[in-house]
């Protein structure tokens, strides 16, 4: 971890700790760790571990702010076939995605992502936390001075599937509504009443950027794929357009998200 990374992590940790009304001693008791370790990490004198970061995020009720700053979030043991996609996202000016079952990765909270990944058979807690950190780091594309335009189509199934329970879903809906309020993110819901759509076979994402070929990412049960082959990109573009014609307008989609979110308010 570089000096700049240590300082950034420490500054975020200190600001969140103070905002939570905790002393370094109280913070150490929650994690648990020594008061001195909290101080060293805040001053950028000690590298934080994934275990410390996960505990700190829980104690401070954070949503990936520290996980995004971990070096492990940048270079991960991700499948080889997937490693090209985060680079594509970083250089894209437009990303369009379709998800029939879950909220897209770039819009997921840490808790929602963790709940999804925990359902994978045979995975370790370390793998889950590393993958959550990678996913949250990818979301930094929205922090750019000129973030990409992000057009997301979600099947209504993605709203009603209770991933992780009421608390996780409530937080995820709050995050979705916050992202929908930005000028560069569009989320439209495809209603269940449509029945069959061209998107039932799986999710995908399309990316366009200056100075690079158009790319597509395709979900799959065993191994997804990333491709810049023109004929594949063209075929998926047609599929996106075919799904899009069934989607609710943006204002109707927002109202639907709020209505479903309200069902979790008293749970």
C-alpha cells in the first residue's frame, strides 16, 4: 500500500470514526484491536488488513468506503476471463446493462453483494470479502470528473427477490434511489406483466469508449465472457434494444422502486 493510499484510507477512517462519535479507544473495543493500531492506521503509519477493514466498516456503518481503498480491491484473484472488464469500465463513456435477477454490480451495496456471493457453493469468507472489495472498487468509475453514462434495465424480479433479508434490501433500495437521482445514471424497470422477453437467458453489459472497440460482458452460470467481436457486440445491442422497448419510463420506474422499498420499511 503506497503512502498516498495509506493517508487516504486513514483520513476516511478518522472522519467516519469522529462522525460516529467514537474515540480511538472505543473504536478499538468494537473491532477489536488496540487503540494504538487505530491511531497508526489513521496516520498512515500502518497498512490495514481486510479483516480490520471489514470490522471497521461494520462498526462505523459504512458501505464500502474503506474497502474501495484497499490495494486488494485493485489486483484480485478474479477469474482470468473477467480481468479485462474492469479496465473496459474505467475507459468507457457509456455503459448499458440488463439484469433479469439481481441489481447490477456497479449499483450494489456491500451488504447486498456479500449476500449474493455468500450463496456460492464452497467459497471462503476471505474470497467473499476480496470479491466484495473488487466490486466496490469498480464503482469508483462514478467518482470520475466525467463519469460514464450508465443505462440500466432491470427486470422487476430484481426488485422483489429478498437478497440478504429486509435490512439489506432496505439499504439497497436507498442506494438505488440515490443513484437514480444523479444525472448520469438511468434505471428502468421491465415489468413482470410483460412475460417473456429477449433477456431471459441472462444478464449482460455493453461498454463504449473513445479509442477502444465496443465491448460486451455476458453472464453465465459457470464462466462468463468478455468480447470485442463486432458480431457479438451487434447481436447483444439488438437484444438490449428489444428489451428496452418493454421498460417502464424513468419516472414510473422510480415510483415502482419506491413502492417496493416501502414494503421493507416496517420489517
